[in-house]
C-alpha cells in the first residue's frame, strides 16, 4: 500500500497547475495518432498518444478529484492496481520515445510528453522503472557516469587520444586538457565515447585545436547524460544535474558545452534549472551551436569539396523539436559537405530515430524499438545518401542498428566527426591564437 | 524469455539478444552469435578482441575500454569497428557473452 501512496503523492506534489490543466484538456480529435511512431508502425489504438494521456488522467482522477474518489465508475477513474500498473509501465516506458512529435501536432497544444513524464514519475516513485534503465541511472548516481567507467581508465583513454591528436595534427603541443581551472569552456562527453566510440572525442579535440580554444574536460564529472530525466525520478535527475552544475563552479569555467546528446542537452540546459530552482550562473551551449559560431566567425575553416558523398541529417528530437536548435546543424553541413540532402520530414517535424525516451537502455522493448525504426530507415533510403549525420550519440546507436537490420549500407557519423574530416589548416595555429589575444 | 536459434542450437537471451546467463558461454556459442550477426567466420583478430573482453569481464566484472582492447590486441580502432560492424558493445561484447552494458549502447 505504501508503495502506491508514493506514486499517488508524486503526481500530487507537482508545483504548478500545468499537469492538472493538460490532463483535462484533450478533446480526442485523434490528430496525435499519425504523429506517433508506435501508432504508425502498429496501427493499434492503444498506442495513440491521447490514450496514454487518458491513462494517466484516469489514475489522477481516482485519487485527486472529488468525483473520482466518490464515484470512480461515473468518471472512468482507475484504481492503481496491479493490472493498471502493468499497463502503465508498458505504455509509458515501453511505448513512448518522448519525442514530442504528438505535442507539435496536438490541435490544442497539450504537452503530451509532459503527461507521459508525470506518469513515468508516478511509476518511478513506486519503484517500477524498468531494470536496465534504472541500472543506468544508478551507475550515474554511484560512479558519476552512466557506464561506471573508473577514473583511471578514463584518464588513460584521454591520454591515448591526446597522443593520437598530436600525430594527426603533427604538433607535439596539441593537447586535451583535463581538470584545468578558469577555462572558457568545460566540455562534456557521453560516456559511450570514452568507453567504446572515442573517434568523436578526437574529432572534437581537433575542432578545439583548430579554433585555438581554451577548454577543459573534467575527469570527475564529464557525463552529459541524465537518465533520471528518462526514468523521470525527479530527485535522482536533480542529483545528476547538480553534479555537473557543481563541477562547472569548481572548475570556474565560463561556458558549459554539451556534447552531441539530445536528451543530455535538454536535461541539463533546459530542465536542470527547474530541478535546482535556480538560474545557472554560467552559460550553457550545445557543441552544435559552438561549432556553427566557429565557422561563422572564421575560427575554423572547412572545405566542402573534401566530402563529396551524399550526406543527410537526422535531427535529434530533444535538440531540434524541443530545443529549437535547427538551423545551426544545416549551416555547418552546408559549409562542410558538397552534397547535402534533407530527409522528409525534417527539423521540428522530424521523426524520432526510435531510440529516444530511454529506449536504447531498455532491452525489455527491443522488438518495438527496431520495428518503429523502420520509419526512419525508409526516410534515409529515400534520400539516397551514403552518410547520415546526427548530433546525438544515442541516435547514432539506434541508427547503427537500423542500418544493420534494414540493410541501409550507410555510414553514421556525429557532426564533429564529419567536420573533422573537412577541416583545413590554411591559417597557422599560432596565428589564430594571436588574432584571439590581440 | 527470448531465444535465438542458430544452426539448430537455441540460446536464451535478453530482449537485446545478449546471453541471459553469461556463464554458459563457450567458443562454440561465440561462433554462433557472431554468425547470427553476419560474421561468417571468426578469424584470429575476432578471437583476440573477444578473448580480451571476456578476460576483462571475468576479472573486473565489466567490459574493457576500447582503448584496452586496442592496446592488448595491437589493433587500430577502425579495425575493431570493421571486425564488429555493430560496434564493441552490441557486436563484440555480445559475441563474448557479456550482459548488455548500461548507457547509450
């Protein structure tokens, strides 16, 4: 009983009236159905986003409204019993990538994704977060990064990458500075980069080198992700957000630059100030915006003729649709490759890769994730591109799987990786630095 | 419980195709999972990668950093991605019979 009370309380303590408003606003027009990957792939009514809102609303009514408490049968108010909980877990964790495309298509502007998060929060406070998702959150809480990478192994990897950078740019002074105080930038990483896919770190280090940037990476708190955002256990999400906030202060960096990670960018830049109930005393930028600035200001030079293969772009939902970072990645690609084509739809209306909302971490729903990925596979095929670029490591991983499953035969790259291939060093490094200081 | 069937042998796996019980792993199973992923023949380089991953897991309870795989096998990063097109995690760690690593992989 106590467990259920925790869940019921969790959605009652939300500080404003937003949840109550959005739970009562749906007019059941059905426009959201076709916006959702799950409904498009399965054509079953249970996947319609409005149904998910209804589920959360019916539980809310049962415990937090007068009519629902007294006359549940009259108001379709559902009791939070085992059957109901199983259904909620399956629909809210197992059948939603939190891509927010339904929000954009809602005729009256219901924040459906927010309602899903509230429902997840209720389940999280009852202890029903799917096991594999919770273990990713626990790793971040206990070790400071979501893959539990020991610090010495992290430092060893970064030193190895530094040697690689020196060879690549033929400069023994080129470095990847760790734990340096008072830099312009504290750069973050997705732990999958140092663990398994470090080419994107090398690429970004090369961009920083070319721009002559003063930056550092923290060996203690470099993780850009916040899986507490996906599990929606707000206290845990807050602890994770606080860690990066505190590291910014202790290293006294000017701007926190978020690695290519959709949910991480959203969770830190746009959600953590809410979690902490304070404005950040420092600036936050995504690396996509930073690189676009570098090109615009002439701090780095790229030569589009170096990349002639056809390239298309996948917009991460949290960055593009929710964050409004849409033009920057296009500006970068126009300056980096010679044959860029859009997939349709794109930008704010883009389809999710299928791996959002923590789906990459939840093996429980693997089959669904691969099936809804067929929609993205179709989009990619239609472009005729041989390289797909996306500024999100989570999307990269889903796209890699789609690539293998649907035999797309494309290369998947992060933005930094493609830029690193098009970088030209016609201006000497020292000259850039001199220009900076003059 | 999910299963995958390769060459008439049935393996119990989690939703992502990682072995449910890493302790039943042997070289025959590695060969079968690799085949399932389209790796027809495991060559010496495949085995070198898989053995390092397996050893690290047995000693430290986790998959090694890709840096360690490179150092111990003498292979370059790009070779590792070519050997296991699904990457070190979903590709190599799975063939090595490890549970799925946490995070965005």
